[in-house]
C-alpha cells in the first residue's frame, strides 16, 4: 500500500513538471531521479506485489475463505524480505542512483556514481525474490483449492 502512495506522489511530481514546458518544478537532474524512482517503486514495490502476489498474499485467504495459504512458511519468508529490500532502497538516496531514465548506465564503467547503485540493485533483487516466493505460494494455493 505504501508503494502505491509513494509512487503516486512521484507521479504527481512528474505530471506537475509537464504542465508547462518552460517551467521546471525541479532541476533536470532531480527530475531524472524522480522519474527513475517512480519506475522502481511502482514496478517492484507496487505492481509486482499486487499482480504477481509477492510480499505475502495476506488478502488471498480472506477472498477464498480458506484458513491459510498452502505454504505458510514460504509466505512468511516472502513478507520478511520486504524490510531489507526497503532498507537497501533507502541507501540509494545517499549518493544518487539514476542518470537519465534508468539507473543502469552508471554500471557501464567501473567508476559509477556511488555505492547506492549496488544497494538499489540488491533491493530490486530482494523484491523480485519476494515476489517469486509469493507467486509460488499463490499458484500452489490456487491449485490446492
């Protein structure tokens, strides 16, 4: 839920910058960071958990009327990966991560901008693993029902 609200606020900042092409709400560098952050937050912390079933699947048992998911320990592991992913994501704020529309171009050379890039990529991997564990749990639950 927090991913949706945070992503929405970043989306509002981007759209405010589009209102007038000659008016810049923020500097172009900060705008690139906002666009990059919006993409990362919305994909890995909002869309993947909601659509694929990562970070838990706590709503699924309520919707299906079943006592618990098929693999409750896998469900707990999926949810516990959220906190380290968020902590690693916050380290990306220290030195800046993105240049342009994505954060991958700094990796084209050995001397990229900061160690925040490494933490951000690790955060995305944790979020992806969490979503995969949640989706495995989701699929097994649907097959067992």
